[in-house]
């Protein structure tokens, strides 16, 4: 796909045309919004600043496809998948220890599948192609540099960096990513908000497919996703490792203020993870294919912006629609789900002839009713717990030491009980049992 | 494990070959379509009064270099367009951040 979607890139934009909607950003949110609008018969232009959809995008492991079921029947027969994730592993580590909870399911390797690894250049181009097939006009290599307004301050389109490049529309759907300058210009997002963002850095490494199969215990198009806690030298965040067809992707996610304060360079932490005794054997001989970095909105439900203003709605990363802190790490599915809901809400607003903030309010109401905001609301306290000092800096060592105590045979000394081991490990890592109990209860309240 | 709360970096004890990739080699794996316009500019006179200069270590592309007179030298050409620099910057107006012109800048093929 990718560059073959370029034909419209060199087309001159007709400044006189007025669209029902201009969608900014051809990632999963924008593609979904454009798809919903085009299928509803609305005129829609999808503007992408990169040379092809996905060219500016990076993700961290798994795309969960259930959200595609309702719009692309049997999508798994055509999606550009790398591998279907049949092993989902959560690893807690210190510099010299690790504990894994490793789940494997044969069902996840068969239709209708659960999660897949993919390359965003291929996946996002495929999705945007669905919107184009439905009648959306894709314009690549074009930056939306600002908003256009009417005399009352309602948004009426975007300015682009093409000559005569103003695009007028009843509604602007801002799916312009984590740095959303359109949402910032509209006053929906703060100019900068380091506290609620993490930096993801990722290396994609070449490794022969047969070697991946052997080292990760899979075959054919089966894949593995490993999520890791305790690999970031105490900087709140985590690590990930997942398999593609002929490459593996490995990286870390780092809280921005703590990264800045630590004065540690991000690629050093990826190097740490790759050198860990539990990870290094998986990557032996692998060579760097591509290095990448991207921000992730991490604030969850409580920092989500207002999702609509007069003549504009916000979806995807631009609206903080990811959940990167917790035992579920998802984003692409939230982007797609929110974009779809945005497109449908804009269609209803245009049908009623009211695309003011009030006329667009059904967007948020729709999200509240489905997983996009229901999940976010339920897990609103997850970022606070998962990124807390104890979970990030003390529990990985505590858990590993507890396991070491459980499985180290101390003959002739009799085995210590689990409670005594817990006490010892907790004391060694400066954790009070009261704190351990309270965090456990908190985790059960959030995730239970 | 010691009583310390931060796990020791394992890298120190590992052979160089696991760590060893020069930063230039790392960046050479990325497709940058460099435009003529600098999409990010730095007001170095503001940076001279900055005590943290967080951009210098946090930028994943290592594009911010401190200068002898206490300012910051910035090279826009191999930028991931991630936004880390302006997010961690403490000083309004020090970093002016826009996207590169359409079609230019970083192109991820394996993102």
C-alpha cells in the first residue's frame, strides 16, 4: 500500500469547495472518522502531513482488532498483519532477576483473532485505503497549520501549507496526534503537559523468521508480546518486546519529567533492556533496522480534554485516547473507536444542521456508552498506581526477591514460610506490609 | 539485591557488543526527508539562563548541544518530531516548535 496512495498528493486543493468535514491526520482515528463520514455519504477530505498514512506513527506492541469487526467484515483476511499474538507475557525484573507471567492461547491464533503485531506504515495505509474506497479524498504531504474561524469564533476549516490551501468544512475532525496543534489552538489542550506524557523509544531489529520462531516458541504467523516492569532504572514507565514476521521490536516508555530529571539518555535504557540476562539471549545477533521515538498521552480519563467545540471534534491521541499505564496497554483500538464515534456524531450533527459544540455533544455521549470512555473511566486511577514510586522502584525487586526466596533451596535450613519471605523482601525494599496491603486493595479496586 | 530501590543498570556488566552501536549509526537507520526550513528554532539567549537544559539529555535524537557560552545549539535535520523537547522545556519561548512542511521530515517504515 503505502506510497501507492499518493495520487491525490499532487492534486491542487480547490479552496472554493466546502466539505462536510475535513479530517486532519490519517492515522487510525482519522481513517475511522473519514470512513464513517464517507459511508454516510458525507463529503470528506482526509489530510495527512506525511508522504503516506502511518509514516509519522509509532506504536508499542499490539493492535486489537475487535473494534474493526463492525466496519470491515473479515478484516483479518486482508489486514497487513505481521504476527497474531498467541503469547502475552508480563515480566517484572531487576538488573539480575526476572519473573514472568506468560499466557498462551491457541484461540488467539485463529479467526476472529485477538491481537496482532503490524507495521504502522502498512496498517495505517490499509485503514486509510478503506476510507478512500468509501469515497473520502486523501491528501498526503500536507500540514494543517491552523484553524479557520467565522466571526463568532466557530471553527470553519483548516489552513494548510499548500498555496491557496485553505480547506473549508462544516466540521473539523482533529486527529492530528499527541502534539495536536489544532486542539491546542482551540484551547482544548494545554500548550505543554510533560507530567501526562511518556516518551516511547523503540528499536526494530532484523532477525530471521525461523530464529524468532525458535527463540519465542512459536511457528508460522504466531507472535509474542512481552510487557516489562522494572527495566527503566526507576524512571516511571516500562519496557516492551514483540515479534514481527522477520523483525523484533524492543523499547521502553519513560515518564517525561522523570526522564528529564534523571539526565539519562533514552537509548541507554533500551540498551539496558537489550542487555538484560532474560532478554539478551532472545536478541542475540539481531541488527538494528530502524530506530524510532514518539510521545504517548498517558493521563487517562482525568486529563482528557473537552472533546468538542463549535465546528470541531478531537479524537485519537489528540484527545488522550490511549491507555498505556496498566495491565492493559492499548491505543490503536481506542484511536479507531473514538474516530469512528466522532465521524458518526459529525454525520448526525450535519444531518440536523447544528454542528455547534452542543450539536456535536452526541460524540462524547457515544463514547461514554462504549468501551472507549467506559474503559478509560473504569481505569482512571490506573496511571497513578502503575506509575507510583512503589510500583516502579520497589515492587519489582520485592517480587523478584520473594520468588528467589520461594525457589531457592536452603537445605539444611528448613524452608521459610511465604509470610516470612514477604516480610523480609518488603523490609529489604523499604515497603511496609500495610503499604503492600493497601496497594493490593487499590489494584483490585482499579482492575478487579 | 541490595536495599537500594533502583535496580542497578545491568549494562555495566555486559559485553560491549550488546550496547555498542554508535549514535550516528543508530540515526542512520532512520529515513529523514530533510526540508530547507528549520521547523524547530531555539532562542539561545533564553537557554543561557536555563539551569536544567533538560532538552539536552531527553531528546531521543540528541539534537540539542550545549555551547561554550551556556546557550543551546540545535540541529533540526534528524528530528523524530516527537515533542519531547518543548514538553520538558521550562522556559516559554525558548523552543519554537512546528511540524516540517508536508511530506518532509521523519518517515517511519517500521513504526
